[in-house]
């Protein structure tokens, strides 16, 4: 096992500076994220206006 790799809880994984998740996060997962974090995910901007605004209001970069 690589000593630079650590396993964390689901919630803690969303508290980093850079979050990569394939499927768009649920609202409660977005709540775990901190202002200024970067989110890389399939967000479907054209069909999820409320979620887009919520992410923007939280100060998360996508």
C-alpha cells in the first residue's frame, strides 16, 4: 500500500480543495463542500438550473 494514500469517509471526501466525482453530487454532498473548492463532475448545466445556482451561491468552482 502506498503510504501517500489514505482512505476517508464519504463526507470527508467532499471537504477537500478539489473534488472529482463522476455522477453529479446530491445536494447534501454539495453542502459538505467548502467555499472555494473545485468540483469536476458531469453536472448537466442545461437541465439543472437550481443546482447550478446552489453551487454558485456556495462559492464552488466547476
